[in-house]
């Protein structure tokens, strides 16, 4: 078994992936998760934007947890989308700005990274571990679907970074 350790572009640990199922492997993964929380949430410089985003997400959850929350027949927030939105905020590398979360009338959470009309990337967290995305980069348009298990897919991170290039 090989554990793989990845780092973000700023040399801050981004994720720890282990295919191990032993008690020791699970303990190490949990320790690393706690380390990330300590670094990213308890640190004022690194953690404050995440805390604010998680607080805003919690407010969305409270405000949109019933059907027809918008007065136009909307569906209550999808709990799986909410949990994935929390996971996305918590696992974004620090080099990527944290966008505001919005909720679609179908109950799914969406995020948008916007620089100009020709540099936009949007994703929607749908149900169980699925990201639906679309982007505009100059005269190129992209869209697709990615699985969102433990880490943010590389294709998603790549396209978010394209917004700021």
C-alpha cells in the first residue's frame, strides 16, 4: 500500500489520499484531516474566508430547508448538495478564492468564479458526489460532469485557475 501526499501550489498540504483500510491508515487519515482543519480554520489569515463561507452556507441551509423557500415553488435544499458544498469549501487549495454559494430552485448548491464575461466558471453540486460544471474562457466554452469523492477533481481545479490567468 502506498500513501500519496499532494501539495497545493503554495506548499500547504491539500489532501491525503490513502487506499488503506487498516485501523492505522484510518487513524492517519483522521489525524491529517484534523491537521488541515487546524491550519485552515483556526488560522486567521488562511481560515477566515473559509469560516465566513461556511457560515454563509449554513445560513443558506437554514433559509432554504423548506419547499417553496423562494415563493415560486422551489425545492428545499438537497442535503447531499449541502454536504458536498461544505466539503468543497474545506478542501479548496488556499491559492483559489472561495466564491459565494448560491442555491438553485431545484435545491442544489452552486458556486461561480467570475473575472469577466469571457472568464467564468460555474459548478453545481448535485446529489451524491457529482459536480456539474460549465465555463467560458474567451471564445471557448466547456461543460461536463465529474465525480466528487474525497478530493476536488483536477479538471475542476484547473478550470477554476483558468479564470484568474
